[in-house]
């Protein structure tokens, strides 16, 4: 119960990695608010909000503060990765991914800052990807671009907010089996990918949730501006 008394917001928290994160933070004692484009029933306070809409995020923050009086942890997890080659990509398709994966982080982070700055405490955790580092993926130029941007955002924001005792870090998952990945890759493609991973297994959403819980806790109080890669050794080869 290392997060007892804390209040956390998890974007894209109704399925996959986001759901696992929300469940782990709750198990560690935090009050958890999840947001997604469509409100769903569950054990958490769920608010329908589009991270690309600053007005939606304002309402999300207002509802959270009204109910819990504080915000201690923000997990920027919401993201999209529609596959399309650059030669066929439209400006709207490019912009959609930037809006969710980068503007969403900007909107949510900006909205929680006044509450964290006032208390001189906060944990902001951004979900990046190995696709933003040493790996590129055909058909995902827009996604790879945004995930590299997440790492840059994390570093700069960490420096700005250190004076307020706000830790800003990121996690870069490798292959994690989620509903989205199953839609993106078939079983044969997943099996082929797993062969390239030194630990010889795909990751689970819980693998990411465990690292989020660590970064959200006091145990990580001396870590900021970092992107922790969780990929079974894929990118160290």
C-alpha cells in the first residue's frame, strides 16, 4: 500500500496497459480516476474525456479535484498507432496521431501542474515506446515520431518542474500483448517478433504497471527526466 492516500489519473485507462496500470495503482492504495473517450463502468471513477480536447481535460481535472481534493499522480498513457505507410499518409492521419500522442500529454500535464506545484509534489509518468529510440517500424512513421517526442518532453519538463519537487519520467515498452497489438499483428507475426527478444517472451501489461507503480512511489524520489526501457532486452542487442 505504498500509494495509500494518493490520487492518480490514468489516461486511456479502460483497457490494455492503461487498465493494468489503474489496477496496480489501486492495489497499492491510490484512489484512481481513469479517462477514455467513452465512459465505462468499473471499479474506478471513469470520466469520458478526449485527451486532444483541452476543455475535456479541464472537466476531468475538475471532477477529480471535486471528489478527491487533490492530484498526486498523472499517467499519460493514451495513445494510438494506426498503420499506414508514409507515401500513403494524409495530413489528417499524421495530425491525428500527433494530437493524441503528443498534444494529449501536453493538455493533461498542463492541467495538473497547478495542483502539483501548489503542494510541491507530483509524479508524472509518460508512456513512450522503443519505437521512439533505436527501433523504427514501417507503417508507423507518425507513431515513432511522437514517441521520440515523448522522451524529449519528459526530459525538458523534468528540468522545469524539479524546483517544485515534481518528478517527470517515462517508460518505453517493447512488445506488450494488448488488444491493440492483437489487432495490429497476427499470431505468426507476434511469434516471429518474440524470437528477436532475448528473454524469449512478449511482455504483459502488468510488466509496465509494475514500473509505473515504482515511479509513482516515494521509492523513485531521486529519479527524474528518465525513460526506462521495458522490452525484455530487445534494444540492447
